C-alpha cells in the first residue's frame, strides 16, 4: 500500500510548473473534483499579481486559509492546485483542512523550463516577471512533510498517471471493480 494513499491532494509549485494541467488530469483519473487555488484569491491579490507586485505573507494568509478550508469541506476528495511555496503556508493549509490531511505533490522544474512555459501561456494574470520572486520564496518540502516530489520533465498526462499510481489510486480502483 502506498504511504501517500489519500483522496485530498495539493499540487504545489511555482507558477508555470503545471499545477492546473497536471491537477485537472489527476482529478479526472481519480474521478474527483479539481479546483485551481488561484480561483480562491481575492480581487486585490489578483490585481497585485497582474501588476507584477509580489504578494506578502499577510496577503496570502486569508487565501491559504480558504484553500485549507475548501479541502476540509470536500468530503469525497479534491485535487487543489496551490503554489504553497513555504513550509509555513503548507502548515496553514494542513491546519485549516482538518480533519483532512492532504498529500502535497511538489512539481519541481528548473527556471528555464518554467520561464518558457510562463511566456508561452495565454490568459493568465501571473506575469513571468514574478517567477524569480516565487523561486526565491520557494521552500521545497522537507522529508518530515512526506510530500511527493515529481520532476516536470514529462508530459502532463504522464505526470498525472505517475502521481495517480504513487497515490495508490490504481490499486484502489481495481479493488472497487472486483467487489
């Protein structure tokens, strides 16, 4: 059995790592909902980011609390795309998601790949000028967090399938079909 077995998952990482694409694909495979944490930002936060102004911890606090609370209310499971850049941010999500204990999946990639992805996408308010700020803020998960770390060196569907299998969901769905 996988140590990650859980139906509440936070796909985390800096902008451009593929949180939305991988998260939505994983949710489809798991037959549970997907929510982009960006949709939970306040209008003020979105306007700041759109203007190229990095968010402060005070700006992020209500958003992180809402991300956690949303996970906690999702009784049948949820995949949430959320940057969750610092240990303290992930701790806020864990605390406010109680009693749910989500698995964090860190989509890790190098700056050049991330920048290329950000510059090629359309319709997103996060400018590529904020990538360096996010990378500076990033505190990759430490072993005590028991997060899953995935390199973004493959197509999104393949990443989602790898995560799906590592979560133990494949075995769970096979067992359900046999009942």
